[in-house]
C-alpha cells in the first residue's frame, strides 16, 4: 500500500505539470508543489512555444502507440480539445520512413489511413503552395490527415490552471541547489535567496538544466551526475507575420516536415488572427540541435547547458543559427521565400537523451529523488498522458518494459526516433 507523502516537482514543464495533475487526481488531499523560476507558463521552458506538432507518425512502433493514446485526449478531452488543430501532416523523406510509418499504423490496427502519394499528385492536392518546394530525389510523399498541431503555451497554461484547482501549490522561485541529509538522501531544494523547501519526495523535471542543477548541488558525488544520459540541446525556431492576403493560405496547409537534403526543418500553420488588424503568423523550425558545452569547475566536468543569462539568450540567436533557419524557409518555399521574412526568432532548449527515450525513474544513488524529464524534442504531445506513467513509476506499478526503457541507467543506442544533430555553439 502506498504511503502518501509530500511531493515537490521541480520544473513546470509538460512532465512536471502532467505529473502534478495525475498525482493530485489519484491522491486528492496530498501535498504537491510545482516549483519553477517564473510565473507559469515559464517562458524559458521548452513547452512554451507558439505551437507544437501533435502526431503519432513514428517509425518507432512503441511511441506511435503512446502518441495515439495522447492524441485521443487532444481530440476529445474538454481540457485539451480547444487547443488542438487537425491540419494534417506531410513528411518529405527519402529513407523509407513513410512506408515504415504506414506499416506501423497497420500493425496497430488503427483507423488512421495515411498515404504515400507522388509529388505531382501532392502539388495538385495543395494547390500552388508547394509548386516551388525542393522535391529533388523524392518520388513519394507521406500524408496523414489525422495529425496536426496544438497551441503550446495556451494548452500548458490551461493544464496548469486545472492542476492548481485540484489543490496543487505553484511556488515561484529560482533554485540554487538540491539539499541532502547526512545519508545522502534528497530532502528538498534551496532557493537562491537562501530559503529552503523540504519535502518527503522530490521529482526533478528540470529539462535542459538537469545536469547543471545536479552538478551544482553535489559536485563531489560522481554517482549522482548526469554524465552522457542527457544533453542540453537547442533548436532555432521563428515566426513570420503576414498580411491577410498572403497569410490565409498558410492556415490551410498541413504541418510540413521536410527532411531531405539541407532543408531539414518544419513549417507549421497557426490559427487565423482573432482581430482584423492582427497579422497571420506561421512558424518555421530547424530540425537540428546544438550544444553549449561549458566547464563546470566544482565537479570537474564539461557538459552542455543553456547560456547563463536571464533569458538563456533565447531571443538573440547567432547569425549562424538564423542562417540555418533560412535554409528551411528557402527549401520549403523555394523562390517565394524571398517575400517571406522571419520576424521573430527563439532558441528553444530541451533535454535530449542519445536514443531520445524519456527518463522516468528513481535516481538509483539518491533516496527520495526521482527523475522525469528528457522530452528530446518530441515529448510535448504526450502532455495529457505522460504524468500517468510518472505516477505509476512512483507507485511501483509501471510496466516492467517501461521501467527498463525509461531507466536512469540503460543502454543508450542512438537514433531510433529521429536523428538529432548536436553541434557545439
């Protein structure tokens, strides 16, 4: 029988908020706190965004099945449904991934029926939008009309609001370190102003800050360190503001993943503006991630971490990063890209594992410390369901296969979900 204990969750990202929500629903009246450095939703977290892809289109059968479970709630649950837009998704790829995804849908016996269509048929289906897209070397394009995207920040705020209504406390404050007892077990956290916050159980959902926080907290305990389990990585995204005349067509296209040649990126439609004088906007993303490797003197380690600035330099990407985003714009739009100027950029940080599996596990070398993080740039869509699995992990009821797959110590074979290009910044 589970003994109910007070729980602090560090990081109000999708792992943290979803866990708090599922924990509060299962054990009402339990003391649960969500801790983050700003009012929610924290603009530094990876889940803060203009929008995010919601799709089950995986070459990995396991994540396809889990994503279908989450998408069911995006479509039907009143909490998530207002923010979900089923625009469809296309994937331009020359590795055979499209056929693999279609085969996986068949294996799961779903009602999703994606297609592989010729480039000519594809261009006819979507009018003139993709007339000048670079389809060199492509014979077929994957199309799934049952995928889409969600309004990221609004959805995360709605879930956090609902979680607080369940009795979860939201605590705002910058954390300095985790704290430990004489036996090395975790007792809570200490804020930068010196105030302690203690709990009987701590869940670390700190994303890209995980390695630095553990190193700052216990620099002389090598068994606690992240090592090569998680890498803090960043991608560059940007939005374009368009007039009603030019922008309406962007709301009518699917999420577009262009994964061939140098393009390696996405274009995602957004909703039409609410006010007549507001611009239409569309988001571009480069599917290529970057490291910021720094030396940590106290622990004698070098690892990637977000820049040590108040906004993690999110709004001031380098000229080189902007140039990589421009490759996406030009690869998808072709000559039409000359009339499309990216108005605002953001560098988005996330925690990435080598094989892009999440980490949902107790820390094997520290009592009362649990890890739930590493979205690896594909975890956001699981916001409705991921907390359920974290609670099962806490209860000791998580399926044995998932315990092994999401463990802190596990085989880290790379590249099973999507290749992640890590470059030093």
